[in-house]
C-alpha cells in the first residue's frame, strides 16, 4: 500500500473491525457484510497513486480531477454511484493574523468513504478517534464519516471566527485610542483584515448550500438518521457566516469611523497650530511697529518704553492663550 | 428535586392543577389526563442535572447539547417527538448603552414544555403569571407556553428598539449641534452604537424564520388555534427588524453626515484662521517697510508719519475685517 | 351611539340605504338582505367603546388589540371570519419638511366594514363621498370600501412623493450653488431629509405585500371584480416605492457629492489664501533685507533706493498676482 | 374621425388592407374576416376623444384611466378581453446630457391593436413601415405590433445607453486629467449624471417583468410564434439594464475616486505651498537677525557683510529648493 | 466553400471521419448515419456568407441576427430545432491591464454544431484537438462540442481572474508603501481597475444561468451524460464569479483605505510643516524684538548681547525640535 494512504479500516455496526490489508479485498468484504463500510484516508495523492482508488470505487472522473488539484470551492456533487463533498478547513495564524485554507474531499459510496486531504491543518485523525468513540453515530454508515468531518471543520470555523473577533477588539482599541496613536498604517491594517475575512468567507460561504442539501431529503447515500446532524452542522455554519458578515461590516464601519476621526484630528491639530501661530504673529507685528524708523516716535525715547512693550507682548500672548484655551483650540 | 428547577406544574384545561412533586410522575399523570400538560422551568442546568429531564422526555441529544451551552442563534428544530426553540432575550443597559443577549430554550412535546434559561434577564415568571390569567390561551396546550415566551421576548425587543431610537435622537442632537461641541469621539460613539445594533440584530434577525414556520401549517405539536398568535409575534418581530435595520442605516448616514460636517467645519476654521492671519500680515509688511534703513525716506522725518502709518495699519485691519465679515469668513 | 362612531350606514346594490340607528339592528338587516353591507367608521375608540363593535361583528381579539393601539405596521391579516388591513396614511408638513404617519384599520366581514382611524390626516369622508358616487364599484360589496380606502391612501402617497421630490430639487440647487452658500448645516439637512424618507418608507414599503395578496386569488371576502382595482393600487404603490427608493439613493449621492465639493472648495480656498500669503511674504522679506543694519549697504544711501524698493515690492506683488491668476489659484 | 387618430388600418395575412374609414365598421370587418386585425394609433387623446375607442373595443376602465394620464410606470396588465402594455420610450438630449421619458401604451385584443402615445419622441410610423415590410412577423396578429413597438423602444434604449457611456468616457477624461482641470463642479456633474441614469432606469427597469411574462406561456392574446421575439426583446432589455447598472456603479466609483484625488491634490498643493513658504521664512529670519540693533555686531561693520548675508540667503533658498524638489514637494 | 469556414468535419462514434467537402452533403451523411454529427467552424461571417449555413441547418432568424452582430451578452436560447449559446471569451492584456471580450456562438442541432467566432482570442482549434483526443467525451454528440467550448472559455476566465489578482497585489503594495510613493494617480488606477473588472463581469456573470440550465434536465439536444460536465463548468464559473466579486469589493475597500491614508498623510505633513514653521517663527519674533528702536534697551549695548540672543534663538530651535520629535510631529 502506498505511503499516501494515511489510514484504512473497515467499520461494522459502528465499530472498527479488522480487515484485509489490501483495500480492494477490504471493499469486497465490506460490501459482502452489507452493514459495514470501508474508510480510506489519503494525503495529497498524485494522479498515479489515486488511479488505483478511482478504478476500484468507480469514482467519477470529474470528481477525481477535482480531488487531485487543490483550489476548489466547497461543494457537493451527486453522481450516480457516489457523493463528492469538498470542504475547505482553515488555519488561523495568531501572530500574522492570516487565514489559510486547505482542502478536504470526501467521497461517499454505498459501502465506502474516501477522504482526501490537501494542506497541513486537517486533524482527520481526531475525527476518526472521536467517531470510534460514538458507535451510535458511526452506525449511520459512510455518511457518519461525512458528517463528522464536516462537523470538525465547521467547529474549527467557530474558533477562527472568535479569534478574528478578538483581533477586531484589539483594532478597535487602537483606532479609538484617545491619544490617537493609531498611526499611519491603520487603514492598511483594516484593509489587510478585510482580505483575511474575505479569504475566510470563501471557505465558509459556499458550504451552506451543500449542508442544506445534506440536511434535507433527496440526496442519495445519506442515512436518514444523520439528517438532524447535518442540520446541526448547517446551523453552526450559519452562525459562522453571520459572524463573518458582521465582521466584514464592522470593518467597513471602522474604516469610515477612522476616516471621520482623521478629519476631527486634523481639524484639532489645525486649530492648535493656528492658535500658536497667532500667539507668535501678534508680538511680531508689535515688534515690527517699534522697529520702524520714524524720527518722531515718542514712546521710543521713554525709559519705560521697552519694558512696557515687552509687557504688552506678554499680555497679548497670555490673553490669546486664555481665549484659545476657553474655546478648546488648545 | 434539584434547585435548578425553578418551577414545575401541571396545567389542565388552561388552569394550574396540583400534581405530584416528582416530575416523572407528573408527566405520567399529564399524559394520562390527555388534555393537560407539564411545564418545567430550568435555570442554567449542568449536563448532569439535565440528564434526568432528557431521558424522561426523550429529548434529542443534539437539542440537549445546544440547551446546555449558551451562544446559540435563534432557531426552531423539529425532531420526531419534540420541538426545540431557541430565543435570545436581550437586556438594554440604559447608562452604558449596551445590549446584552441571554438565551432561552423551549422544548415542546405532546404533553410537556421544558424551558431552559441562560443569563439573568428573562422574566419567565411574569410570563407564567400572565398565562395563568388567560386560560383560553393556555388551553392551546404546550404551544401556548411557547407562544407566550416568544411574545414576551419580542415585546421586550420593541422596548429595546425604542430605547435605542432615543439614543439615536441624542446622538443626532450632539452631532448636529450648531456649536459643534460633538468633539473628538463622535465617530467612536457612532461605531460603538453600530456594534450594539449588530448585537441586537443577531438576536432578532434569525428569529423571523422560526416564527414564520410556527405561524404556518406543517409544524407538528402546534395547536391550530395558536397560529394567529405566532403570526402576531412574527408581525411584531418584523417591526423590530425593520426598526433595527432603519437604525443601522441611519447610523451609517449620520457617520457620513458627520464626515461632511467635519469638512465644512475645517473649511470654516481655515477661512477664519486665514482671515486673522491676513489681518496680522498686512500691518507687519507695512511695519517692515518703515523699518527699512534707507537714508532718503521722507515720511520718516515727518512728525505726522508715525501716527499716519499706525492709522493706516488700523485702517487696513478694519477694512480686511469688514471684507472678511461680509464674505462670511469671520 | 357613542360619539366615537363617525358614520354608520347600510349600502345596498351600491347605494346608501336608510337603516336602523343602532348598528346591531343594522347588521342584522344587512345580513338579511344578502346583497347589502354595513359600514361603520370609528375614530380612536377606547377599549371599552370598541368592545361593543368587537362582540357584535365577531372580530379576532388580536386584531382588536392592534386596532386599539397605534404604531402598527401596514399588514393584512386573514382570520376565519374577517379580514384586517392596517394602512398608514401620511401627512406632509410643507414648511418643516416632515412626514407624519397616522393609522387606518379596516375590518371586512361577509356583510360589514369597520374602519378605525388614528391621528388627524385621514379624509375617510371624501372616500365615502367618492364611493357613493360610483355605485358600480360599491356594488363589489365590503371590499369596495377596502379598495377605496387603500386607493385614497396610496394616491396621497404619490402627492407626498412629489412634494419630497420638489424638496430634493431645492436641496440640489442649494448644494450645487456656484457661490457655495450651502453653509454649515447642509449635511444635517440631508440627514434630516433621509430620516423623513425612512419614515415615509415605513408606511409605504410593507404595504406592497398585502396589496399583492389582495390583487391575487386566495384571500377570502374579496369580490373577484375588485382584484384589478387592488392591482391598480399595488401598481401605484410600486411607483411610490420606486420613487422613494430613488430619493433615498439620490440623497446618499448628494451627500457624497457635497463631501467631494467640500474637498474641492477647501482646496480652492487654501490656494487662494496661500496666494495672498505669498504676495505678503515676499515684500516682507524684501523689507526685512533693507531693514538690516549693515554699515556698507550702498543702496540705502541712494536717493532712488526707497522708491526703487517700494516699486520692486509692487512689481513682485503684481507678478505673483498675475501668475496665480493664470494658474487659477485666485 | 378626430384628428387625434394618427393612423388606422386593417391588416390581413400580414398585409395592409383597405378598409372602411370608420373604425367601428373596420373592427367589425376585421372580426368577421377572422385572420385580420385593426390597428389604430392615437396621440395624446383627451378623455372625450378616447371614450369612443374605449366603448367600441371594450377596454377596461382602469387601463383607460392609465392611458389618459401620463407618468405611468412600464407594466403589463392582463384583463379579461384585452392586454394593456405601458412602455416608456426615452429621448436623449446630446447637448444637455438629459434623458426624457415619454409614454406609449398598447392595447391588444382578439382582433385589434390600439397604440396611444404621449410626448414627442415615439417614432411609431417607422415601426409601422418596418412591420409592413415583414409580413411573416405581421402574420402573428395583434401581438406582432406589440412586439414591434417594444422592440423599437428597447433598441432605442441601447442607443441611449451607448450615448451615456460616451458621456461617462468624457467625464473620466476630465476627472483624471493630469492637470486636474476638473474644476469645482465635477461632483455636481457626476451627481447630475446619476440623476439622468436613475431617470433612465425608471423607464427600463420595470419593463423586464412584462417582457418575461410575454416571452413565457400563460399570457392570453399572445401568438405562440411571437414568444421568441419577446424573448429577444427581453434579452436586449437585460443588456440595457446591466449596462445602466454598470453605469450607476461606475459613477459612484468615479465620485469616490474624485474624492480621493481631491485629497491627494490638496496634500500636494499644501506641500508645494509650504515649501515656498519655508523658502521665504528662512531668509526673513536671517534678515530679522541682522536687523537687530545690538551695538556689538562685528559682521555689520564689515564691507563684505551685506553681500555675504544676501549670498547666504540665496544659498539657503537654493538648498531648500533642491531638497524639496528631491522629495517631490515641488 | 467560402474562406470564412475555418474547419468542417464529421465525427462518428467520437472520431473524426472523412466526409464530403460540401457541408450540405456532409450534413445529409451525418443525419443518415444517426450516431455522427457535423461540426462547422466560422469566423466573422457576413450576412451573405452565413445565409447558406442558416438555410441548410434551419437556424432561427433571431439567433442568426445575433450571431452576425457582435456585442451580445452570454445567453442560451432554446428554439424548436436548435440550441443557441453565446459565450464571451476574454483576453487579458498583461501590460495595459485591460480585459477585452470577444464573442463565440455555438448552434447545436440534432446532428450538427456550428461555431461562430468574433474577435481574435478564441483558440477553437485547441478545443477541437483536445476533443479529438478524448473520444469518450466526443461520443456525447454535438453537446460535447458545446461543453468543450464552454470549458475552454471558462478555464481561461480562471487564468484571467488569477492575473487580475496579481495586479491587485501589486496595487496593494503600491498603495500601502510606507514611503507613500503611491502618487497622484492612484485613485485613477483603482478606478480603471474597477472598470476592467466590470468588463470582465459582463462576460462571466450572465453565463451562470445558461450553465445552470445546461447542467439540469429540461434542455433539449443535451446528451444526459454531458450534464455533469456542464455542472463542472458551472462550478468553475461560480469560482470565477466569486473571485471577481471579491476583487470588486477589495478594490472599493482599497479606495476607501487610500482615502483614509491620504487623510493621515495630510495630517502628518501638516504637523511636520507646522513644526518647522514654529521653529522659524519664534526666532523671528526674538529678532523682531531686538530690532525695535527703543533708546533704552540695556541688552543692546552689552558686548555679550548679540551672541546671547543668537544662542537663545538656537536654544529655542533645539528645544522646539526635541519637543516636536518626542510628540511624533517630526
């Protein structure tokens, strides 16, 4: 068996059963048993490696093509003899504040599940463990695996949405800081945040439609008992989507608020600057007057002239200062 | 009976009836009577405390999971043998202007109602009292309780929407105050307001769909006579949602208007500042001219030179002042 | 009969017929005649005053509750034995530019119409007169009254929409005035206008759905012949709604345009101010140079020095003026 | 026959046939022939003039009311014995850049077409000529006329949309001109443009629904063979509507871009102004220093003092000029 | 055969077969064989050249009219005996950053495909080659060609979307460059980008509906086995459309962010300028004071007076510099 196959097991009546090492034999055995199914997990298989699986399970060539190349969008395809679900699990980089989306494909047939994983962050093994602990869910057959995978992916979305929300709180604190230390790159940061949110949305948004379909009647291979579970996943997904949309709108609002604040701050600064300028201009004018070279300027000859004028200057400055202070310009 | 059970009573023909203290017996009795039902009210039960109720009433494990953890979104789940409604009652903090959402879950089966409450602000007891006063409504069975709870929650939404609207009126007065005392943090306040509105929307928005479904045919356990009542709740909810959406748009508009006003104010300030600067600059230039050290400056030697030039300065200032005043720069 | 009953009459074959003063007897008579109906008009009845009507006509308690309290949103409720329509007629205050919404409820049963009016501006009497002039419409029975009332309300919407449009034209003239006399409170005025439009929308928007339903099949008590009439009202209402939405968008656009214009104006002012400042600064520098106390400044001793420098200053000012004029800064 | 009747003819098997001068006789003849129809064209008829037509063809009073008053919105009304289509042909004033909408109503019955025209710009005669040249289309009966009129109106929409697009190109050139000669009223022009686009939209937008209905099954009086033709008109209309919506969005974008450009331009101007101010301020300060009256200023007494200081001033100016130039402030 | 026919071949059982040179005979042969079809490729045919094809294949006159004139929007028309699909392949000019849309029409009948191409960039020959390499797809008959063409066009959309995204990355780097070298025309560039995106959207957006229809049941002439292939194309198209919509929103956001950054930069510049102005104004005032001509100014006569005042000036400048530096104004 190639190294690309991460795990391969037969599940019977909700329990892991020992089966043949070769998955071709295993599939035959699962089919023969009737109430059991085979689960194969693959990690970034090449076309060649995947060919074996493809022919054995009779997967549709278009789905196989999608499963081999990453950069798909979340979707559910219903073929004659299999379901094909594409999920985009995301990873949130706390420090950089970036959201990266991987890919996770699930093929479901009458007695098999094939999961294909692209990228790092897809803890399928924990899904497998958790499933093996709840045989009553696993008894729903292959769709139990599909449900469990979708549930794990969407639950992680909730965590990421919460983390993004905390980032928003930080951003708010920075933008609305009273000392205005927000600085030059605030707009750039808000924009970068919006891009991450968009990236996140691309993973979560299109998943709503597949989940709705899986929760309703009319999709083959889906065990009737697992519909409420898909409805539950859909419900969590809706929460994520509302959350993310809220984030996006708040970011637009925060950018507008930042713009308005810039206007206020600029006006405040302009007033402050002008007030100081006025306090320099008036004494300069007075000094200019007494710098004129008229022969007949009586004050110039008085001993008290100079101190009086300097006093006048100081008085004018003090007066202006008080006036601007009272008007809130300083 | 654990302390987490707030109240437990049997209702027969719209009236509270005495029943066994143990709710397991009570349920049996209610079922036997046929036209009566049991209502149990719980407050933040732990998983263990809730387990007893769960098994007795045959609640769906997914609904139970939701009922134990807060942070759900409003929704209606229809299971085979029960309905599950999640409501988010809100509390409005007058002073801080904050909206906090609690959680209220209602399970309805063929002859029981279980209400689970998270957070403080959920006056279920007044609902119970009011219901016990209107036996003709209570006669609709378990859905009467569901209706009454939804009605109380939505009616409080209307109050909160009104309170938010008053806050908007205050904000308007502040933003459009003629003296522009709005100050630095107006944008921050508008943004904070928008966040509260979003919080509120998260409680009220998703409830529309469950109410529509309860008002229509096709949901089991709902007494036909209570449909107009749910339609009434839905109608009130629509008013809340329109109100809240209007608030949100007005807040965006007020932010834009604030931005435009900042621009106007800045321009006005710039003109005022420039006018004063001009009134200082021209006399300074005149003073500079008569401060030049040319030997042949006839005016400098005249006795009337100094007063004439000071008069000229004053005249220029007066002239400029009048001109700027007329143009509205001052 | 209480004073709250404005008018009460029996209509038979499209004509007003004399009937008993007591409306209870009148209803019996109308029911007996088969092709006639009773129309009662009430004005802000109290709960007590309305109780008599309620019990006589068998109105639904929820509708009665709505009819007694104002602040409803436009809607159509279909009960087992009556229709309940809420309309919000508006009044436009020309001077203040404010839109105020009243309330008008219509109950329609198999042989009666009850109209309840809240607020001042509801010319039901003209509706009654006009109806009595067109017996072929009145012959459609109770729904003819419902149609006539809706028609009158919606036609007045059209007038109000036109009046608001004229206000917009005025606002445009003001905002885009070449002398920029728009002034400080333009943003505030646009915002206030938007609020009025929102108020108007709250009255007109939700009415679309009831009108669609009344124009289609499936609503009981509606005479088939009156459906085209309701479709006509719906059509007018759509015009109002498109008009109002257009107004709202234009107001947003005008605010943006105002913002951009403020930017342009500020830049123009800044350039103008700077040009004048430059024209003062250069001569001041020249004056400063000849104010220096160097012993060896040959020009200072020449008789032509002073006039030459003053001429230089004037020349510089003229040169700068021409340059700024050509560049459009002045 | 009143002068208001522009043309009146019988069409048989796709060809214009001679018929009685009186349209009442003509209608009878057309009805008798079975495969022919009567087409009457009216221009702004008064109520009285229209009354004759109304009664003869049995038109619905509501449609007649609409046909007499202008200011309708595009719509299709289906009555028991006739169709009523309202179109809003537009005229584009190249110079003023204004869009004016006229009105064109078409009544279609089993063997007649009545066209009513309000306003100037409705070249119905060319429609008639073109139709008479394509008998295979005319053979579809009355709906061929309806199709031909709608086709002509919508094709003209395409021309107007193109003309508006050229206006947008001009506006773009102006707004993004490198010398920024856009000037003060750019925002006003963009706004005026948006208003015209809105006016245009009011004519084209609501027409989509009638065309969809005419292209589908279920509308009486529509010849099955003419459905693809209506689908074609609908397709052209969709192009117009997408075009117009694109225009509207681009205008919003251009306004935002204009706003941003204003900001950039203002900053550039401010830097330029400040650079020149700095180049005046430093020499002024130097002049001020050597204008001080200290007795012991050694430089003042040197013969080279004055030229040295003037040289220093020139040097400072040159230095600052180069520095600002390198930083892009000048 | 006219030169406008690019290629003409018969395909039987998924393989290219030799057939008569005259396409009229070829069509007869294809029809006779039953499981084969004729594919004719045309390049910008004139009306006359196309007339032959039209009559032979019985194409609908409206479709023919559309096929001859360019400037169509993507659409699918279903006629009685043929399908007509309009596609808009785009070409992306790397250097200029412009998107140009061509036109590609596909007629599909029971045993023929006619492709008509307008503009340069439509590599139909590679489509033909690729198809001839996959006989299992070609065996689906005429719709295989339709699928292959749509697939090639949409796959190229994906490439163009990626190229546009790289352009966005460049733009971001430019706008958020720390030295703010973005320059004057950033807003213009963003706007131009938005226009290209809109142009792109016009090609990709309306194609969604035809693809949905081709992927579903109910469209004649479509081989059932090719539906998953159309679903695949539709899925890729959805990715393109989501991508493009994301681009459009990011461009709006980047414009807003640019605007906010302009505000910040302007404020920073203003502070810097003001700080330098203050550092010039205070020494100027001091110089002015000692330039006054009072007889009794004791300092003026001291030998240390001049150096002390110059030192004072330098000290004031140093003090102000440090203060502004600490406050982040410099």
